[in-house]
C-alpha cells in the first residue's frame, strides 16, 4: 500500500495539474496526510529548486514532482539535488532516468495505460505505477476507461502499488478504486477547485457548476503540445471549433485572437493549452479549462486541509 510505503494518513494523491498546482497546494495536501504534487516539466531548474524548497519549508511529509516526457526533463537533476523524494513520469519512456533517481535515494512512479506498458515498467524497476483512465482531465494518455483497465494493471503489478487516476472526484470513486486493488486514488480536478490551487476564480466557479457531461476529450487546445488529447470543460472556443467542423491548425475560427493576458500581461491566444490562473485577465472562460469527468462531484472550493479528511470519510461509507 502506498499509505505504508510513503507513510500517508490517507490513500489520496493530488495529481500534478501543470501550472495550477504550485507549492502551496502540494504542501497543504501533504501536510493534511495525502500526497501533494507539482508538475515541473516546463519549470526551469532554478524555479524547480525554489518550489521544492518552499514545499519542504512547509512540511516534512512526502510529495511528488512530475515530468511529462514528451518534453526534456531539464529540471530533473536539480530537483533531485534539492531533495525531491518522489518523481513521477508520464507521456514517454522513463528508462534513461530511473537509475539516476534511485541513485539519489528517491522513489519513482510511472503512468501506464495498458498491460504491456505496465509489465515493462515493473521490469525496469519502477517503485509504483499510476494507472490512468481516459476519464482524466488535462492531457490524457489513456484510451481506456479507468475501472476496466485498473484490475488488469493491478494483476500485472502483483506486489507493486498501483495508484488509480482518471475521473475520480469523491469518496465513492476512491472506494471503488481501492476495492479494485488500487493502493491509492489520484484526484486532479477536485484539487484544482481548492483554495490553495492557482486556478483563476472563474475556472474554479465553472468546475463547481459543471456536470460530467460538460467535459470533452479533444485536441482543440493544442497550444505548444500538438496532437496531444486532453479533457476540458466545454466552452465557447470548443463549441465554435466543433461547429466549424473541427478544422486543423491554420483554419480554426478565431485562431490567433487574443482572449486574455496572464499575470505578466503577456497575451493568451485562443486555442492555447494554458489554463487560466490567478492574475489572468480577459475572457478566461474561453481559455483551456482542463477537467475530468469527476467534476460532477465538485460543489464547493474548500481548503485542501479540510478536503482530505472529508474525502476519506465519504470513501468509508461505500
């Protein structure tokens, strides 16, 4: 069990939701007894070190840092030197980095989406697996439903812990994942709608109002990651693109339009893969609003400290 492996109070992991999950959220989740997370794929080595130190200054509990290997993990060496205790990978082959991570005394987990990939990661020496279903929000690696895939991955993993991810937003989903053999459940969208999240208030409000059918798995918001499927809330940008026949890059309605600015005043273009964060201005509801199908369970924006025990109390009712 990952609760035993990492000394967690609850078998609940926060997903590393890109720039939305900063050190504030990671530290709060870990301090509350779960597994906090930060995504460092697009973070400079200097920024990664600063963020890891910020988390460590707030909690002695474990946390994870994530790299999507569709891009070079430039900040990985600095992150290990700064003392990142757990590294997770998605979207690529982690084999060149596993020995480096273990040599630094850190644990490593790999996101998998089929039996063959899971078997290979077990053989390579991963410490745990993350089984992602296509219900997940954000960039979706999987093509299968979580609760159909999960028992297959658990069987291949044998004694290796498996963390279930994709569309889980409440205690019922956590309980179902655990019953199917997962050691823990990973929630992303649910933690986007927390006080410590860096998501824009309008984004959080849209999540509170959303139902599961409000999401779409699409390639609309391709931004700097072409052809990578992602699950988002339906909005005006997506609706206009679909109404036009889902045309390719170069022929999309409103392409090149500035829909807003970030906190530094830099423009955010329509179809960018950047989710609206605190300090963004403009038509934030038209930007990329990552969301998994578990958004139907979001009805408020609590602190992570309050959310963790509440989720676990819910899970014990099923």
